[in-house]
C-alpha cells in the first residue's frame, strides 16, 4: 500500500535529511492488515539510516516522539494497534524544547 | 468585543523567559492591553555569538565583505547547511536585539530591557519584573499570582516544572517551542485538556534536546511562534474563540507549512494530573527536575568529570608546543567543524561516537605506530574538544567507560581557547 511518511523536529536527520518519504509497504505474508507496530519495524529497517535508538526504544518510538496518523495523535487510534490503510499519512515528530 | 477587551484588562499573564519566544509574546501582550504582565528571566542581554563571529571573521580578512566570507566558509557544505548558516549569521542575533532588547541594555537583565520595551509601547499596564531563575522553590508563589502562564523557556526541565506547577495551581499554560526551522505550539492544562506529562510522560534522551543557542534557530521562527503564543493567551484571557487545547500547531518554515493536529486529551494515568495522582505542592518543591530530565535548567557549564580527566586550554597549548603525541577528537556536529577546527583534529560528532569508535581506535593506533618508528614508547594521549566544553565531558565519560582510559576533555572547549589562548581564533 502507498503511504506518506513524514519526519520532523530533527528526526529527518536519521533518514538522509529527507522529511517526506512516499513509500510502498507490502503486507507481511499471511497478514490481512498493517498495524503501526508492523509499520514501525518496517520504517526502522527501510527508512532509518542512522542512530535507530533516536527513533525506536523497545517496540515503540522513543520518549519525546509524537506519532500522528492522518493528523491525529496515535494515542487516540490505538497506538501500536492502529491499523494503517492505503494513502494514509503518518507523521513522526520529535518534540522541540528550544526558545 | 468590548467585553473581551474588558476581560483582557482584568487578566494577568506571566511570561517565563524573555528570549526568542518571550520577546514577541511580551510586546504583543503589552500592546493589546493585558492588565498585568509578569516577566521572569535570570539572563542578561548579550550580543550573542553570531555577532562575535562577524567581528572575528572581519579580523581574518579585512576588506572582504562578510557575505563573501560566509560564502567561502560554507561553499563546500550542502545547501541545507548553507541556508542554516546564512540564517545563523544574519538573523538570529539581529532579531532578538531588534524585537525587544536594544544595544543600550547589553549587560543588563533581559527582564529590565523587556519591561522597558513593554512600557514604552503601553504605559498603562502594570509590569512585574522577576530577575531570577524559576525554581521549584519560587515557582508556586510566583505562578499563583497570574491567570495564564506562557512557557517561553528553552529546556526540558523547565518545561516539566512549569507544566507540573500549572497543574497544581489549575492554570492554563500556553507552551511554545522552536528549533532550527521548526516550531511547535499548544495549550496545556486547559478545561480537561492534557498537561505536558500526559503527552510526554518520560523525558527524551538528552541527545534529542538542543537549545537554540547551541543548535541555531532562524529568529523569525520563535518570533512567529511567540506571536501565536500571545494570540492564544489573548484568546484565553478575553474568553473568545477556540483555544489550541488538545491540538498542536506544527510549523515548518523551510517547506512553508503549518499543520494543526489533534492530540490526546488528559491521561487518566498521568502521574501529575491523572485520576490517581497524589502529586502535591510539597512533592513539587522536592522534585529534582534536572535529575529527572538529565538536563541542566540553565545553560551553565557542566561539571561531569574529576579534575584529572580534564585539561585547560592553556595546558593544551603547551601540549601543542611540546609536540606531544596525541589525538585531538572534536565531537561537534560536522557543520560546526566545517566552520572552524583545529588542524589535524579528528571530527566524530558526539551523536555518532558510539558507532564510529573504530575510527578513533585507528587514529590512536596510527599515532602509536608512528611513535614506534621514531623510537619512543609512550602511548599517544587522547584529548576531546567541543564548542563550550559540555559534550566533550559527556564524550570523555563515555570513552573512559569504553576503555579509552587516557581520554581528557579541554575545559571550556573552543570558546575557552579563543578567550584564553588565541583571541584571533574565530568563535561563533
């Protein structure tokens, strides 16, 4: 399925400084729907180029990263269990502290 | 609208931090007629580092235009860094000085400078000045005197501390942040909305926390976010419109995009504002926010290492003069390294150190082999430098734990070198 992944707040530095990635993700064999959990491990393998620990901690994103599925906090849609559909836009954004 | 203006006049707002975010927020809040405005900041106005860079570069090549110098310095960098540097040089310091702090106030507290600017815009409002750092010891007393709190600080411990304090006192918090070319804005703890900890229960790793003063920011970006903080504050104070609660505004200046996203509501499990939270004022006063976030509240120098693991810049000068065999590891980000560096130094940014330790091992080995050929037997020493001497300490701590037992940091980094050894060394 076609997805748009966006990285911001400095996370883009982990993937060649590209903020927007149009990707094609195939469902794992025998799986009918893609969850955020699957997508995270796909992103970790296919998109993140350096310092993966700045993106993933354990089986989820590291503290300080907001995940938005179609402009909505993934906490509201089931976090790791959120199901992803074709054409979805997933944003990973690191919180900023500067001023 | 008249009711709104009247509400505004009766309201009181505390702006915490009078820097990039606080400056524009304060000016608009003063101009719009908030009844009482509190300003707290412990810092003094200084011509910041960008300005010094301009002066020092001119010394290096008088007659050339600054733009040409900046251009030649960065010609080998990619476009993004090029833009960031131009941004660095031209805007960062000009913005902050022009918006609220004037040159006449250099060396004076930012609070005095900001208060003077606010009074000159609107002499009818009452302004409270707090020339002090916000701490758990004074936060409850100060914040309790205001209706709305504006977080315009630049570090994680302050953000957690201010949010927790707002929860305890039941105050809405207008929170803005900016770094590089991006900004974020939301309203916390407003009518059942989330607090900062609902969103970020666990502090991020320190490597993910950067200050504008270290990483750079285009002054317009905190400027825009600061203006929007004033706007959200005015909406709350005058009770008009829909506050940006349970939503967050994300601003990406580089691609000229603003997106407003829906964020979670208050978390029932939140350790501070959750249903079963027992967090109280005494616990707040005793809470160590620097320990919690592993990040200092103010940008003072770190002191991580014992004396024997450190050398001064003057001692390093002697080492260079004696031609003592050593490896100098520079742990600044590579675009800093490209601005200026020591000859023969090895650049491995602190963030990549763990992954690139083999390069350091080979560099040391190379020096060692050279030494064997020259007939001497001492191992090469390892010195670590960064811009101000904080990351170099973190790096030395890590290196010593990883078996590089001779690693020492150069106290105060390149800034100390420029201040104490070579005043012609360009600082930025």
